[in-house]
C-alpha cells in the first residue's frame, strides 16, 4: 500500500503501520510505527524498535501495511526527531 494512503487510514483509526524501509545500507528493514503524518517528503512516526520519533524518507519506503493493532497518541514534542 502507498504510505500516504496507509498514513491517512492509520492516523484516523489510530492503527500501527508496518513499513518495509530501505535504510542507509540499502538493506530492507521491517519497522512497526505509530503514524503522525507526512511532511516535506518524510513519513513522521514513533518507531517501536528505536523508541523515538523518526522521519522516514518516503522514497525509501518499499511497502506499508496498516495493522489491526491500535495505539494511544504520545506527546512527541518532548522527543528529538531523528532521520531513519
């Protein structure tokens, strides 16, 4: 699924998104994320693995799946946003 569409659905329903992301080493990684939005070509989400807010370059997201798992929104203003 397209990350923009997945993000739109998941934000409205507070659902976790599983993404397949091509990282800096060009290796595809699976990440489970709590979506917050899309801004300037980046998908912004809480990464459950890294336990921080990350900006994922949309062009590096291979696939996105909205899961059935839900989440409660976090106050992400207290975290330093990092690039994935």
